[in-house]
């Protein structure tokens, strides 16, 4: 019995000694020993998230492929080794060939191998047809045109190079010779100018290619009509979010830039048509283009619009200008770079303004002038006492045009917090997912997480906050804007995370960015961008990110004139490392903190401005 007890005691003592020795050695050599790598993505499903099976792509020489795989393995995409980020995401630029194309991903792990094949279709490039046999592929115009004397349009065809190209317009005399744009290009073109003697009405345009071996003809899908000098008509804006563009569309997918945002009921004089776009007259020197579906016919009469008297008033904290017009003409607002002057141009209006009534001296409008720039353009210029206005609202009420210059109701000048500021926060997307990361992180969810963090930080700074959405409830794009407008928010921040169109390289273009549209939003966008750069682009940053830049961006959530409005892209969710950061609560808070810092700097600067 005693022998057995002594043996057990010896075993226990040996065990404790070994344990103590092991613990001691581990502590002493901890810095020298390499740490065991932790794989957050271990066991993650092997998947190609993008592109989708059967996806139809335009002609591309290469594009990005991303998805997820166990990071303990080695991944090869079409034979090229592809890094797997420790969270399990992967991203690669893959060379494409046209036609049916296979993306083969092979994962080798623990002496086993798994393979995924993704089949897509890549469109071929627009190749020049062979000289023989004679070929005629297409012709333009592709859309119906209604034009006036002196206006031009392009007749074009594409076919075999080195041929003789001819065009004929029904109702015209003679044949038009088209020139090949470059030797061997197979593209033939002629710029036709409507002549006084032309008599076109839904006239077909036929194009012919001929050489020694044959002759081919085709009729363009678009027809041409000539408008007579007095053939004007009116159109009234019927769409809720109509846009007047600077020019006509080159293709259905390539439309011109935005210049005006006419409210419902605005009337335009229509002077021409190209496809589904109408040319509308602004004045003798300017015209714009609006979609046919955004307006309705409003007769052929063009009543003269005259301006009434002007009234300047103050409704704390905002300053108002009222102008009686009795109609809804197109108008354009431009502010000076120093924000000390605002011009409002009314198109199709003649002045009959005899009086300017300054009802209140509390208004930031110092004085008002009017000018008749030409026979069709009436301009009102507002000179401002202060430059710390935040936005404006332009609207029609009971026959009058109302222009309201907006400021927050009360900002304590000596207070460094955001007390008195109302911020509307939009968490982009929802219930639709938005972009999706390599391991399946949905943009709508991370947008909301960052937005909720931002809300807490702004509330802690004394701001009032309205969330455009708090969950997965559906809110349309323009309803988001209307919600911010209806609560009279002082600023709108829209939170997003980025992706790229096909063909661009997310291994090169990634990181954070900020976007604005109206000039009064530039300073806020710049402060937010600079705060993001300080947080993520410095050498000592905990979460280093590339600076993707500060942008003017034609985005709906940035096109809000009533308040400074900025859309923030915190990171690129399709990049594995950045998707991993977006899952991290610390990074989400860092994004919110940088945005809060930018807002505070903007507000502080506004308090100092006069």
C-alpha cells in the first residue's frame, strides 16, 4: 500500500513540475516564438460570388472575379495562383476571351482538391467586316428625328472596308456620298444639314455599299422629318423627378449631363425631337433636352409671361424672395463661389417688375436687382449680407415663385458641439442588398451598422438625428430625399460602400471617397473626406485604406439643394480586405467617427463665416 502511495505521489509531482517548466518556458520565449496564425475564414464555403453563372458581359479583355475559399488552402483561378485573404475572401483580375468562357477555380487543401467551373458569355468586339464578300451590317440614324433648317444629323453605315458608300433620303433629290472615317475602318459617315428646300416627313434613309463584286443596301431604322419655322408646341412637365439635359443622347445608354430639375407643371416650348427626347427652348442661345415620357402635350399657344413685383421677407431662420409670375416657367439657380450672391434666371419671361418690397431687415438678403439679359431671359440677383447659408428651396406657390434661403434655426456660436443641428442619415439600399462582398457581406446591412454608429456619435454631440431607415423597411430613392426635405434637415449624409462596373480593376481602385453635387455641399464633402483621410490614410492608421478621392457626383442623394448633402463610400465591399474591415465593429466606429469629425469642422467653420 505504501509503495503504491509513493508511486502516485511521484507521478503527481512529476506532472506539476513539467507543467510549471512548460509555463515558464512559454513566458520566457513568447517574443521569440512565431505566433500561430488564426484563420477567421477557416471552413468557409468554396464559392465564386461574381460573376454569376451564365452572366452576359460586354466585350472585355479582363474583369474581376471574387468569392470565398478556406484560407488554409491554395487557390488557382484558370491556373494562376490567387491569394486568399485570412477572412476567406479572394479577388482576382482574370483575362477574358470572347464567346463562351469558363472560369475554373481550383482549391487545394489538406492533400485534396475542389474545383468550381463558372461559365459566362463575353460579347465579341465590333470587328471590321471582310472586304469580301461585300457586307453591310448597320446604318444610322437609329431613331426618328424632327429637325429644323440649319440643324444637322449624321448618316452612317458599317460594312466592308474600301467600298463606295451612298445614301438617299426619300423626298430629296440626288445621292449623298459617305466617306470612310479612316482607311480600312469600314465605317462610313456624312454630316447632313437640313436645307431650306428639303421636304422631309417621316422620310426613310437608305444606304448602299458597292464595289466591283456587288451591291448591298439597307434602310435605317430612324426616319427624318423637317419642322417648319412656325411648328412649335408646348409641353408641360408631368413627371415627379424630371430632368433637363445639356444635349441629346448619343446612345440610349449615353445621355448628356443634368442642367435643370423642373417641377411638375413647368411649361417648355418644344423645338425638335431626336428619338424619345424633346429639344426645349430656354432662350435664343440655349436649349435643353427632356425625355418624352417626362412631359405631356400642352397645346400650341405660347402665352407671354411677365414678371410681377418682388418681395423680400424673413421667416426665422430663413430668408424668402417672392415673385409673382402667374405661370411656371423654367428657371436656373447659380450661386457665386464666395456664396455672397445668388442669380435666378427665368426663361421665357419679360420683366414688368416696378417694385421691390423689403418687408424685413432681418433677412440675409441685403438687396435685390433684376436684369433683362435678352428678350427671353429675366434674371434676379440676390446680394447677401452673410455667407453662412446652408441651402435653398425653390418652388411655385399660388402663381408665385418662392425662393427660400435656409439656415439652421439656432446654432450657439460659442458651443463646440452640434447643438441645434438636424442631421438626416441615410443608410444606403435596403431591402435590396446593394453590393455584396466576396464572403457574402451585404452592403445594406453594413451601411445600416455604420449609420447607427454615426447616429449615436452625433446625438452625443448634441445634434438632432433622423434615420431615413432603421431596419429593412423599403424606402424608395426619392422618398429618402423627400423625408430629409420634409423634416427640414440641416444636412443629409448617405452611407454607402463601393463596388465597380465590369472591366475596372478593384485591386487598383479601392478605398474611401466622398461625393457632392451642389456647390453648397462642397465644403462639407471636403471636411468629411479630409477626416476620412486623416483616419485611414496616415502611416499610423489602425485601418489603412487608399484614398479614392473627393468627387462631384451626379447622384440622387447628393442632388438635394435644400441642405448640404454628401454621399460617403466608406470602403470597397468587393475587395476582400476591405470587406473584412467592414465586418469589424472597430472599423465601423472609425468610419462614423471620421464623418462626425468632418461634420463638426464644417459646422465650426459655418459659425465663423459672415
